[in-house]
């Protein structure tokens, strides 16, 4: 039986190859440029046209590939973080997650620690 590489795996590899040239926040590549390099065409729409690329980036992150992003003017886009950039990006992820958990606590009208305890128990912790 032949080992068949899926289209998604090929696209993941293309994204990885492009991002290997984008190490450090100062070398971030815009979503549109990355889309052009991976798919060979302009995205049709900023949000909907890049959905497939964003899904690939999410899959790679779930596999443990450190792909960071920034919305910094002039340097916005995706990059491979180096040094303290990885910690900074992880802090940003945690802050976004905590803000969402605080919103959940407000909606449920319970303290934040109750929501965190509930999550911890559901995860077996």
C-alpha cells in the first residue's frame, strides 16, 4: 500500500516552508502574502477567502508548531517566535482565554474561580 499524502498535508508543508523564512516578529508575513505563496493566488475576500489558510495554521498550532501572530501596523501577520516572543505570545493567548472565562462568569453570575474549578473538574483535575 502506497503512502498517500493528502492535499491538506501538502498545504501544511507549504505553510511551514514559508514560515521558516519568517522567524521573529519583525519578519511577520501578512495573511494575504502567505495565501498568495501557499495557494498561488490572491484571496478572494480578506476574511472568507483566507479561512482555509487559517484552518491550516490552527491545525499546525494544535500539532505544537509555534506559529505566532501580530496585528502590529506594518509588520502584522504570522511568524515563528524566537526567544521571549514565544512567552509573550503565550501570555496573549492566556489573557484572551481569561477574558472569555471572565465573560462566562459574568453571564452565569458566579465568581471566576467557580468557572475555573468547573473546567478543572471536567478535565479530570
